[in-house]
C-alpha cells in the first residue's frame, strides 16, 4: 500500500460513483490482495514531519470513508494475504470473498504502529472484545476465523474466486439500483455520528503515534530484519 495506490483507489471509487457504475469488485494482482505498507514507503516514514504524518492519516481515513460510504455495492475478492491496511480494505467492502489460503492480520502493533483508523470500523463490525483481540495481539488469522467473526462472507476456491465475485455482482444487479443506493446511504447515516467522532480521534492517534520512539524503532527493526527493542519494557 503506497500513497499513490491510496489516491488511485479513491479516484476509481469516486469515478465509479459518478459514472453510475452498478458494482465495484476489488482484487489483488499476483499472489497477494494487499500485503500492507510498501517497503519503500516505510523507509521514508522516519523522516517525515508531523504535518506530513497528519496528511498521511487524513488520506487513509478518506480512503476508508470513501469505500464504506460508496453508493454502490462493493465486493472484495481476496486472492491472497491481506495484511494491516490490506485487511481494512478487504473487510470494509459490503461483501468479502476469500480463498482458503488467505491470511488476515492487523499487525501494526508488531512494529510500533497504531491501527487507529481501521479500529473504528472493526469495532463496529465485530464488537469491542473481538476487536481488542485482533488489534492488541496483531496475530494472523485465516479465512475460517474471519468467516466466524463476520469479516468474510464466503470462502471460495482460488480458481472460482473471480467468477464467484462476478456472479455475486450480477445477482445484485437484479435488484433496484435506487434501492441499493438508498439502503447503503441509510446504513451509513445510522453509523455516521459515532464514526465521525471515532475517525477524528483515530486520525489524531495515528499522527501522534508516528512521532513516538517505538514507531521509529519498529520501522528500523523491520527494515534491518531484527526483533525490535522497545523503549519501555513491560
């Protein structure tokens, strides 16, 4: 996940809505859906200013808000690992299809990040207790657990994934487009007062955490392929 990709995804979604596209399918190229922040992106983070960190947080928040409130049905065809921000992309779609070998994980705490913005949506989807489990442990989990948690709708064999996504989209197109849009708008409106406040707090947390010692150490350890030595021992 790069800044460029985030911007492109936002543009594609806005263009889809403006052009009255009936459904949007998101999938990954190659063996992964989205494996998290790009390595080259990580290397630049330690040198960014507080204002630049805030801009990054705002962009990610805009990406998730745009996806969540898009007025047309969205389907994630998760063809491989969906890690950190990639898990957010995969699970914020209206429908999430995953292959048996898929792995998910909100792994930010492992390298000194805070999974701030996605936390608001995750808590809404699966509840506070389960949200704390996934975010505080940073553990990886498979599609079967994701299905049980309600983060995945179906587990589909790899060679059937994209055809199944198109079949699902086709079934949705049999419904009233106006009703689909109105239903999505209603659901978004019901959650917006709480989400708006949660996202503002999340952006602040995201920006502040990037100026912390553990953040810098986590990035350094990841790039140097070693275990991090945290500033404060428990």
